[in-house]
C-alpha cells in the first residue's frame, strides 16, 4: 500500500494550495480530482465570471461614453455572446497551466484524475482503479455545487447555473435570475450590459442580504438605472414551457406575478459536496452546511481535515487558500494554527463593487455590541469626481469608547482594491486615527481612508472640548500683548 504524508481529495483552490505547500516543503503528497483541475474558481467561478464582467464593463463604457463628453459613438447593440465567451475561455486557458496536472507533478505531487472515497481514518480508495492509499493525514477539499431550489416544473423547463452558463454561445433576449446574492447580481449585471433584459428575483428584503441596507441600496440604484428589474422578497413557485420560452410564477409581496423569459439562471446559494466521500463509514461529522471542522480545520476524526466549500460557508477562494495554509502548518509541523475569520475580506464584483471586512452594522446590533460608524463619501473625493465615479461611500465601525475597528464596508467601482488598507488596519489593531495620520497620494481614491480617519478624529472634538480650546486659544492671544 502506497503511503503519504498527505492525501488531498479535491483539486480546487483549497486542495491545490495545501498540496503545493506540502510538496514544496518535502512531504509526499497525492492529490485526487474527479472533474477538472482548478475546481470551481478556474472553471465556473472567479476566473470566468471576472473575465465576463470585464467584457460587459467595456460594453457599458462605450455605451456611456457621452457622459464624458465623447461624441460620434454609435449605439452599442446586443452583443454576440460567442465572441465574448471566446474571450472568457481564452482567459481561462492562460491561467489553467498554473492549476494543471503537469505543474503539480513538477512540484512533486502525485495526481490521480479520479474520485476518491474514505475507507478508514487513514485510507482512501481511488475510485478509478480500486487501489487503496494510506495517508498520515487526509484533507477533504471536494468543493461545492449550485443549490437548486425546489420549484415545481423547474427541471422540465431547464435552467442554467454558474457551472453551465459559460458554455452558452447565444445571448438570451430575456433572463430571470433566481437569487440576489453575489453570483446573481454579478452575472445579472453582466448579461444586462451585453444586451439581455434581466430580472433578478430574490427572497431577501434586498439584494446582497449579508450587507447593510445602505450599502446594498447603492448597487440596487445602479442596477435599476441600467434597466434591471429587481423583485425583492419574491419567491419563484412554479415554472412551465410556453412555446419556445419559459414561464414562471413568482410570489411577491403584491401577490403572484407571471414572467416569460428565454432563459433562467439559478443563483440561490451553494451546497457542499459531501456525498460519495464515505464520511458516514468513517464517522466524520457533517450536516447540510458541510463537513464540521474546528478553527484549525480539523474534523472530529483527528487524521482527517477539511478546507474550502466542502466545510461550508463562507464560500470564497481566498478563504479556502487561507484554510489550506493553516492545515499545511498543522499537519506537517507541531503546532495549532487557527483560521483568522475575524479579518476575512470579500468583494462582490458588480459595478459598483461591494466590499467588506468584519462586522456589518446589522451584525453588531444583533450581537448587542455598542459601536460608532464613520462615513466618507466618494462624491467628496476629488479623484472619484474626476473619474465620474462619485457614487458610493466607505464606512468603518469602531467599538464605542475605543478606536478598535469592528468592521468596514465600501461600495464603489473599485471597492475591492480599496478594502485592503482597512483589512490591514483591522487585523493589526490600528485605529482610524492612524489612517488619518498616514499620507495618501493626491488625487487618489485611497484618500477616502484619510477622510475616514478625519471623521473619527472630528468626533473627538466635542462641544465641551471645543469650548475649552477656544478659551485656551483666546488666553494665548492675550498673552502676546
């Protein structure tokens, strides 16, 4: 029986990261992937969606060129989706070698393109040929898949998910997106900008339900301005064929509405891939949210670990990579490294982007944490004004009575890039006052952080303090005579 330091099940971001780190350190590692190397991120998620968003952004830039004083540009027609998807596939092809079997083989990882199943706390069966591998540690990184809601008639009429939409070469004239989270809003806006008539139906009170209402509303206004219909607090209850189109019944606060579209996109969340791994047989604890792990990514079976989507939300590639590095340290060296979920940042890559780290106001309120909130508007940032991107704002929450940052959020065209400074400040305990004292290049969007720091410092100048200072300054003036 072949013996390894690590057996990794799953070739997505989490599995590839832990395998690469362990192999580079000299461990013997085997990786098993039953579908496509690179997992969801490369094949169905981060990479193709961001490439598609870029193409859609360019189309929108041309369409709105007159806002910048440019003339003589003809109207932008609905795009030929195949050409756009060819660009998307080209981007994937350029990145794919980084996640390829060849690269990981060169790193010293043994790769099997096969499914895998746990046979004991240290044994894994290679489904393709039945051989049994022994590992001192086993890492589950099997990812997730789209969660399909139970809607009468949906299977019969057919639908798209993030795993199939990038195979489309024909732009649907009309598209209903079921789900108003990051995937639904990103792809909904992209297809709208390319020429589809888009409706987003979300069961939550507003799109991006994890974000505060004031943040989400900035994006909602932009989507409506671009012609996207937003149906909040709405649930699709049935679907049926209507000739070549698809008809759906949607329960809304005003009653049931009917909508006829060319295509349906399901973006109603993710479901961890826990089936077929042999978890029950070995006694690994799991539920509908995924494999249960502690802060070190260890399951209840000491030799078995889990990272990424298979271990449940949050479903972010950078979170899976972070977990993978924690597992590499904990399995290969004595120690107890833990995941830092307190400073986990994320971004929804719509336009404007929505980015956050730490607590939202709603979460702070739910935990009864007293806080102050400080805000800086991009309409007051000179670079944003020059760029015609003055919509949106940044806000930071601090624990009341201290400068400790509880969370921060930004809604702006470049929110994802701007969030990094606030993430570092939160991680290393820097108060907003430190952001004010650091010089920021003028004119840049990053000056919004200096403005946040100024807002924090201005709050310290209470009426009483100002009155005292006024008296002191007057006394100083009189002392000069």
